[in-house]
């Protein structure tokens, strides 16, 4: 018999593979600073081309997802909890670097996952 946890994980894995329209306002790289006990998020700008790919606004070239690219973030946010970093991002940053509701919801979910990993000591890998 499949447990509730396994069922939830299967649903989550399936939904993670769906098509997402990119936010033209940019993207975030989320990671943990365990020494400081912080959730960190670096914001990077991008443009979205006709094919729906994120491109570097300076070069017009697609931003690769499998190769590390050295780009300077436009902002770095940190918080001890998901709520703290969300308040910073959505209430204190003007203008907000988010232009899509689905992107805002995704970030909230990711910040909660990061907080759980920070508290439990588990690894965190951004979805």
C-alpha cells in the first residue's frame, strides 16, 4: 500500500515537470547559508524571447540551466524564515521584482521547502 507521503511526493514530482511560463521580471536562485541560519535568494534579471527562453538582457543569449553562468544579481535577500523573506520580497522591495502570480506562489513554496530543510538539516535543492 502506498503511503500518504509517497502519494504526495508523486504528485509533487509530476507537477514539477509541467511547463512554466517564465517571469519577464527575472528569476531567483535560492540557497541556504547554514552557518548564518539563513534562507538566501539572489534575483537576476532576464528577458524572455519568442521561444519562451530566458535570455541575458545584456547579450541576448539564452541563459543555460545546466552550466554555471557568472552573472551579477540585482538583489540578494535573506531571512531566517519563509515568512520573513517573503515579507521582505513582497512588502519591502519596491518595485517588487515579481510580475507573475504563479511566480510569487512558486517562491512561497520554495521558501517553505528551504525553511524546512534549514530546520531539519536536510539538503535543499531548488525545484
